[in-house]
């Protein structure tokens, strides 16, 4: 795989490559825009573990933009829900279920 060009990869593989490229620069802030898009379920769990590990190290802030509610709920320290550019809910990640946030983000 290391000899393949990025454009020759599947959509999910390209997404993983984009995350790896972002991490290679050792950023202080990592913005992940729907990192689960096009990724198979087993890899989503791996990505979640890596994000949690990075967050626990405390070396970088991580902003996760995600429509997959369960993934976001599992990782969120804090959350903000936007609707048409307006904040409609925010709080501690541990309160997402209690605050019925899933109903706000149902597609």
C-alpha cells in the first residue's frame, strides 16, 4: 500500500490518509470534519480509540464535526449543536443523552 498514490485509494482509505497527514505535522489543534464518512465500522472504532488517546495525552485540542451521533457522544468532552448557523444546544459530553441531543441531530 505504501507505493500506491493517494488518488488510487478507496474513499475510506483516502479519509484515513488525510487524518494521518494531519497528525504527521503534530498540530496543536486538530479539526476533524466527519472522519467516519466512508469508513467501515471496524475502522471507525479504531479511529475513535486513536482520537480518545490523542485527547487524553492533552497535547492538542480536537474539534470533531460529526453527524454519526454515537461516535460523537462517545468522544465528546463538550458538545455544540448548530442549526442553520445558530447554536441550539451545548454542554458537557457526558450530558448528551440526558439532554436528548440525539433528537436534535437526527437526519
